[in-house]
C-alpha cells in the first residue's frame, strides 16, 4: 500500500509528466511542513524505474517509502549532522541495482559573477560556464551541465545513464538569465548525452545536442560527448612567444586544406586519416613547400560532409571524424613546433537547420531571427544568427576566443562576412527588413565583428583575422578606432576574379583585356589584402587550376607557373588551395583524396617546385612582402604594353634599400633583347624564371649578370636588354 505523499497532487503530476520547472524546490532535502517533530525534514526522490530506494545519510541507511505509482519516494528524517552528500541506492523490478549521490543535494554552482556577465551579454568565456564540465564538488565526482534555454518550461540532461528519460535529471533554472544547471554525480568523460527540452505550451519534449559541447558523436549519430580539454601537454611555448611579434608586414603564405580529402588511408580510401596521422604527413610537407601557415576549412562539428564544415551544429567541438580534441591539439602542436601557423575557418554568419542543432533551440528562435526575412539564408538552406541577442553574443564571442584559448589557433578566416554586413544580402525588394535607421547595414553584426576583432587582438597579440568579404564595403581592414571592422586582411576577390578571367583567355585575345591585369592596382592599397586561389575556385564545374589554363599541355603548365609567379609578385599576402600547388587535373571533391600520384610526373613536379621556390623567395626577399598595403612598396615600369601582353613593375622594401624587378610575358612568344627601363645604373642578376628547366620549362634564361645600358626608356635614363621567356615571369635583383 502506498503512503500518503507529502507533495501536493499537482506537483506530483508535474514530476510524473516531466513538466516541473523547479525540481530543486521539491526533490532532495526540504522542511517537512506536515510533521509535528522539531527540525523534521523530508527527503524526496523521484525514480520512476525503481521499486526500492535506500537513502544513506549520516552513514545510516533508510528505506524511502513509495508514495505514488509514478515513482515518488519520501522519508521524514532528522536534520543531518554533517554536510556529506546523501547517497541514493536504487533497485528495479528486474533486480538491477545502481546508486549515485543525490544531484538535488547540491546548491547553486554557477557563480553570481557568471550570471551577471551572461545577463549583460558580455561573457567572453562562456565555454567555461556552459556545456558539460567534469568536476569534483564536496568530494563527489561528476559532470556539471549548464545550458541556455530561457523560453523552456523544463530542461533535463539525458543519456544512457538515465535510460534517456527526461524526468530523471530535470535542471535548475536561473530565470533572469535563462540558464539551466545540474551536477550529475558519477558521470565521467566519454558519457554521451543530450538535453531534453519541454517548450512552453503544448507539444512533446524534444532532444538537442549541447551547443557548448567539446565533442560530439561521429555522424550520423548526433549526441554530445563529455570531454576534457585540459591535460594535453603542449610543446609550443617558443612559437607562442614569437607569435606576439607578428605584424601585417610579415610574409604570409597560406596553404588551405580540407582535412577529409587532403589524404585518405591508401589501403581504404573511404577512411579518413585522423588528426595525428594528418600531422605526420602534413607538417613536413608544408614545411618543405615553404608555406608559412595552413588554413583548415571548418573543423567544428557538422552533420553533412558535402557542406565542407560550413553548416555547423557543434561550434565548440573539433569534428570527431578525425579524432578527439587532444588529437586535434596534437596536429596544431606539431605545426607550431615546425614554425607553421594554423588558421581555421570560422563561421559566424549562419548555422545548420538540423533538428538536433541550434534551430528553435528552446522551442523559440533563440539563436536565429524569427522572421525569415532576417533569419533565413535561402541560398544555403541555413539560419542566420540574431546578433542582437545576448545569448548569441555570448555564444559567438566566446567561440572565437575558444579556439585561440584552448587550441592555440593563430588566426581566424571569417567566412561570408558580406552576408553578415548587409540585411539585403542575396534578397530581392520586399524580402528584407531595414535597420532602425532605414538602411541595409546589419548594425548588430557589424558591432559583433568589431568587438571580436578588438578582443582577439587585445588578448592574443600576433593573432590574425581575415575577412572573406566580396563587396566594396570600406574599412574592412581598418582599425576599429578608425571606424573600420578591425580585420588584419581582406580577401581580394576582385583581383582573383579579374586575374582568372584574364589568364583563362587564349593568349591571342589577352591584348584586348590587358586592363584586367592592371586594374587591381587602382584599389590594391585601399585595404590590406590577401590574394586567394581558394577551394571555391576549383569546385562546382569551375575546373581545376591547371584545366583553367588555355592552350596545349605545355602552355597550360607554363601559364600556371606564370600565374603563380604573378600572384607572389603582386602586393598582398598569398593563399593557395591544396592540390593547386602541383597542378591537380581533376576538380576538387571532398569525398576523395588528392591525386598525389601526379607529383611523380615531371610537369607536375615543375609546378610544385615553382611554388616551393616562390614561397622561399617571398619569405627571404623583404621587397616581396614588407610593404603590401602602400604605394611606397610598388612602382610601375610598364603597364601599357597591351600589344605584347607584357607588364613590369618594381617591389620595394620598407626603406627602399632593396627592390626586385618583376617582368611578365603573357604570350607564348619569346622576346629577345627585350628592353626594360631601370631605376638606376648597375648590374642585375636573374633571381627567378618560371621558364627555368628546373620547373620543366623551355629554359629561355638570363644566366649571366647583365649591366644596364645608358639610354632613356620608359621614362628612365637607363635600361636592360634581356631575354623574356614565353608565358613566363622573370625577377631581377641588383648585384
């Protein structure tokens, strides 16, 4: 026979149906208002799967009475003599037994300071507050869970440890901040969990992955995994110290790659290499090729491989496809030990619509805009963050900081910045909502980007930020104090589009499009630019870089060597996507490895050797990298020779004590005794020639030093006579 419950019927039903919004007010130890005994307390446990519950309090065991068929157990007890956390033992109908310390015996764990920062929308380290954190509290080991769900009626943490029953571990709510917390004793690293959320109003509870989880199950599974980021033994202190000295005047040559398709297991092409296996092969390769940085396409957890990581569900979790968080740390650590910087793609512009992710997280549009005119990217099938919400601000600011803090990342390439800046991005009239001033600028997104850039540069000196921004928005790379967005560099999409459009044309027609080469210098110094030949240029039927080149095979390879030489000579930092450095024929696919066997062929070796040589020259010669954002570092020699499709210019270092003469011939005709005006008298040597036999070119070279000849040419009082190779670039330096 059941005893009469101490709890009223309404609250009992709320517990049974998983609707109780304040479980800490009724579960655990409370005053027994019905007892006549002095200092009498009542202990209450809700265990719907149990038939027997034993309470161990003050080292004394007592059996709780079943007071409802729904699973409520109670017992009147004297006031405890110690503060020891009670132990609860359970037994079910099948005789299975388990025990745990009572989660409802723990008071508030979240600090008032954390609550204040969260409520202000100013919590820069929300990853230390939210998520699942293994802790020891009052001598009891377990996991502390915190999640934001302000509109939810009830939130529970669920997993195998409670048979995924949301009635077992309902959480405490901090109503003003919309945060929920619970400490579950006995849980350990590796536990799989989700949050079960009951929204206000009608409807069944639903499951969500933890937005702040440090690890997720491998897709297609979608649960979060309790993980500990601390404990990895970093060995990159020397790198981090030197990083503080990095400036925008340093050489930056970036190798962009997709972890899932750079290389695959040669014995099983369907298997991804893990982070440690990638480190073993990638680090020496990048070092040998001379790149200064690698840029990883998004590493945060995402459910759909063909999204390449740009549609995310786990912003704080390095993808489990490739291993654990510590495995990812190993990859970064190995890069740093080899003096290679690591950049990652950061995606604050939109997120995936998968049901277990951020969308309608608490039954309302917590992270996204409610109105699709503000909250939907129809082009990409994604949701747009509502940058005006404190929850979103805390989430994104903390996420940007998180990768630098825990993973020692050296910079962020911020994806789709243009889509963040404009409310009418890719929208027709009537499909967008103006800002409060009637304009098209997304004021909240602009404020967020400025705040993130200011914070990262202040807290992590030497860390760099790059904006993938494709419009004429002014001041992307200006300081926030100068009313800019605060990025270090902007992707030069105009240069990329014009250059590729020009180089893809047959050399017979290039003279008619000469301005596509020269126009970039009209705006080259309006921002600090990086010149990108990225993954976007070798997918979706655009063809690989080598296939873009016109002509026969010889001309294709010559054109590609010429193109890369032009990129390295042109003002701006450099970025090249994987496979482009050896002339992969096939368009990139995320589903397979690069065609590494091509490197065994002479002409592909020639492309790789060209890139390697250019990288080393770029780093060694200060004129090629020191003054990228000012006319002080650039001077035209000849920009009007459209008839021969040639051009030439000078690159200077900061004090103009050194310079490099750069010449380009975009036709397959060799120009012997080609005359070029020189800035001063002297003897010059050929530093680089993309037609060199070492690159499997035709080897039209200037092997011996050449003295200038008196005689005005191109507005100068002396000139050189050189052999200008076909479809080639040549660099000279004064002896």
